[in-house]
């Protein structure tokens, strides 16, 4: 395969991942609880995710998603090689967004609402 064809294929894959990521982010930002989660500051998001991971009411299948995400990110090969400037980490970003959305979706709604309310109260300084 010539370099030109390889660059065209990589550009097409990158465009597809970028489109998928943008569509997923747009769809998630309009729905609860994702909209409220996006409003949290970075530290509060991390605390919220940690609280979900450590909560006994969250099923094991949901807790496996972040573990599998870390394993995927640690793998040396990707859909788009990381050494390509600008687009190399694009597939990682899309996978992280989708995996975190899946993790939250698999968690019981009541638990998510409860922990999100605690995070929101912390954000406003009530807690």
C-alpha cells in the first residue's frame, strides 16, 4: 500500500472517530444525568466516579467497564496509532467518552441520582 493510500485511510478513520465522538458528546450533553455530570468541576467528576466505583449498590458488570477502559488505554496498539500528531489520541478520547457513558448507564439510576445530588451540593457549597 502506498503512503498516499495509507494517509487517506487514516484520515477517513480519524474523521469517522471524530464524528462519532462529536455525535456521542452532543447526544449525551442533552440527557440527564450526563448533562448534570458535565456541569461538575473536574475534581467533583472524579469524586463522583470514585463514589460510583466504590458503592456496593453498583453491579460488578458496571464496575468492569472502567477496568476494561484502563486496559484498553494501556494497550500498545490502537485504531489510530498514537504517534500521529493531532489525531493519534482521537480514538482514545472517543473510547473514554463512550466507556464512561456506558458505565453510568449500567449503574442504578437511584444511586447515580443520589451521588450526583451529593456532588451538586458539594459544588454549590452546601455540603
